[in-house]
C-alpha cells in the first residue's frame, strides 16, 4: 500500500516509528511542491504568527524495529519525475547551485567513472562467470555499471533517455523476464525512491535460481556514526534527494520480506564527487 505520508516503515512495515520535525531543503521543495522559502512579515497581517523565514516542514521518521531512517513525505511518481527532470543538465545544475553553491564541486565529478567500482567488481567476481551477463537497473548511461568492460552482455533499464556507453543495450520490462542474467545490480537508486521495496520487487522477474542481485546504497555518515541507534530522528534536521537512510538491518528486513536470501554484505569506503564516505552493498538471491 502506498502511503504518501508514511505511517509504516518503508523496509519492514512496522508502525512503531519515532518522529521529529525537520525541513525539506529548498531545492527539493521547489522542484517537488513549487515552494520557495518565504519571509513572513508584518505586512502579511497575521495576528497569531511570528515573523521570520518559513521553509517547507516535514518529519524525520525512524523505525524502532529495524532502524530505517526516512523522510515522512513519500513523493508520487509525478513529483519524483519533477525532482529528477533533466537530472544534472545545465538548467538543473544552475537551479540547484542557486540554493546550494557547493554543488559546483559535484558537477565536476559525476561524468567520470567512480574509482571504487573496481573494488566492487573484485568483491563480486569470484562468485560469477568470467564474463557475466549483467542487468544494471537505474544505470543511467552505464558509466558506473559493474563489469562495464568485461561482460558477455550489459543491459540497462533506466527511465532517462540518455545515450549509453559503448556495448550497453537499453531494455524495457518485457525484455527483462526473457533474458538470463548472472548479475542484476541497482546502485545508488534506492535512497532516492519513495517505495524502495516495490522497486526491488519489480526486479524479481529478472532473477533466475542462479542470478545474484547486488543492491548498493550510501551508508550515510549519520547512520555510521551512531551504530544501532534508534534515536536518529531528532538528529536528522533536513532532507535532500536521499530520502531513505538505510542500515544493514533495515536492508536485510526489506529484502527478506521479498523472499530474498542474503548472500553477503559489503562496506566500502569511497571518495568521489557525488558521494563521500561509505557504500553499503548487499548481495542477495532468490531464497
Ligand atoms: Zn522497519
């Protein structure tokens, strides 16, 4: 069931959630809701409100069963499309830099292949054939697809219409169920979406009995710095495009509920323009 303001955990489904007030960052609020920060002044003539800056309010929620930390708003497909419309093109970057001057530094990095991908490949390789058949779900151009240069085929399923790297082939849902894949990957996607369990469920037709599924999310600093803490909601005072902060337990619960078996878990330090810190990779297969 899709709740547009979450009442249940997005990973384990529990309704035992801690809640704390936060703000939605102005760039996201503008793209999703059309809100701009506003000054409430005396001219507004509001007898019972104080003057000052108003931002878009939201809540931080943390599941008290599995530890997942997330924004209460669950954006609709249309709102997410508005948020990511022409992601990282010139207009997008200019609009974002207006609110976040530091985004300039990110822009310089995202068109390069991230160095840590080689380490992910080294971790996965012993479990796979020499040149695996790979499906990258949400892989954009394929620039960061694992085994980009050593596959028997590389399929990419992505909503953007961008041009793909050499050797990659775009596939739609109907093609996915007919192909054998050794490896299905979905990296740096689940932290952006409103209904991550639903997204993983859509990948299941691509899995055969031998197929491995590798799911990678940022292991956010707040989560890392407070291992096993269930008191993170009051520490999370703003939300940006990562609307879900996962920990290992929340990933496990979400995936086990979908009938998947955990094969292994990877924690890898990374330092690239668009993510700095650590990634959490979870390798699963059909149970
Ligand atoms: Zn939970």
